[in-house]
C-alpha cells in the first residue's frame, strides 16, 4: 500500500529499542511512505537493542547514538543528520520515556527526588533540548513536524504510572510553549500523540500493566490502538496533510479519553442474578 506520503522528506527517529518499540514501527512506516531517516537512541540502549537490524531494513539508515539529555550529543546528532541528508530535516519523532522511580517500584508519595529529576530530564526536558538544538542550528525546514509520544496520565490519575504522569504533563506543556515560538519563528509544528497503553519494554515497566491494558481495552469503543496504528498516525502528522496542526495533544486511543464508562465495564458491577 505504497502512498508516498513522505516522499522526499527526511527525518530523525528517536527511541527504537526493539521490534516492540513504537519508534520501530514509525521508522518502518515512514520509510514505507518514502522517507529517508536517521535513527538514534541512547548509547546504552544501542548495546541492548537491535537498532542495526532496523537500520538495515530502512535502506541502511545511519545510526547516530545520542543521550537525549545531553545537549552536546544532540548537537552532534543534528549536525550528523544534516550532513548525511545534505540539507535540513523535515520531521522528528521523540519516543523517549524512563522513570527510575517507576522502575524501582517507588510509591508516588515516597519518590526519590534525584530519580524524579532524571524522569523529568529524560522523558520531558529532552524534548525541549531537542527542539532548542534544532532551532539553534536552524536544522528543520519550514512546515517541519515534531511529534512526541504522551499518555493520558498527563490529565488523569493512573496510580501506578507514578512520576511519569508529571513528566508527560511537562512534555505536553513544552509542546505548547515551544510549539508557539517555533511556529512563529520558522513555521515548525510541534505536537504530542497520546497513545493507548501498548505492550513495549517501557510499557511493561508499569506495575499491573496487563490488567491495565485489559481495562483500557474494555473502556475504548474501538479497542486499544496498537503500535502500528500509532505509527500510521505519526506518518500522517509528519506529512503535508496536517500542515496547520500544531501545539496539540492528539488522543490516539480508540475513544478511551472521551468515555466515562462503557457498558462492558458497568456490567461487571451488576448484581448477580
Ligand atoms: N507503551 C505504552 O503503553 C505507551 C503509551 C503511551 C505513550 N508511550 C510513550 O511512547 C514512547 C516510547 O515508548 P515505548 O512504549 O515504545 O517503549 P520503548 O521502551 O521501546 O522506548 C523507550 C525508548 O526511550 C529510550 N531512552 C531512554 N532514555 C533515553 C535517553 N536518555 N536518551 C535517548 N533515548 C532514551 C529507550 O532507549 C527506548 O528506546 C515513550 O515516550 C512512552 O512513554 C508509551
């Protein structure tokens, strides 16, 4: 189903750890739609992951390691990508999240504050650093599109999501604020896609994730959106078909966010006959 939606476009994709990663699917779908890409991930993740396998599948895309919390690494990444492409970049996927508090099972009311700094730096401030690096280098073309992945815990409490909820709120706020400034200066758009719970390495780190996925499935009229569907939405956001969409948090969740209760869930509370 080649449609060439991204023909001639060049992008950087952060966060493909393994073939379950949402970023992995985005890379595959973007290339299938005609894009040229550069892949990146934290140096430590490269050792664990299978990113070279993905690079080979994506027309031998270059892989440039970068810790997204390091401004120096980000600068080298954008410079390296522009050198490879021989020009500016059209789209960026920020698909990065990590909380040491969640990983170590710390209760939200008893978090380690150093860990919280890491959660916020890795999962949210890294988007600011990415955008600032791109803007300072004038690395993005006009009407370029930056998408970061979020989760509805930015708006509503999901107890086991811990301090990642605070990181996602900050991520969405940076999207609005930087989206304003980058839009005015260079017509670059910045959005978040708020994705259904999805089985990936990061997702599975959340306690009770399987039950949670089942709950979300039963609360979503269309069911949970999977990683491939998320990748298709990202491609649409990178394309010229969404040129005037910016500073938004876009729910991609099968209707979960607007559902108060579903008949399937309510039936579980019906008295036994
Ligand atoms: N899986 C879900 O249920 C779900 C739902 C909504 C949103 N999201 C978001 O989607 C994004 C991608 O997560 P995923 O579910 O594909 O899991 P994943 O574990 O495959 O991806 C997370 C990525 O973040 C990278 N990363 C961590 N620290 C980094 C650093 N310092 N520098 C650069 N990269 C770093 C990891 O190496 C990994 O590739 C995250 O922002 C996550 O919060 C996931």
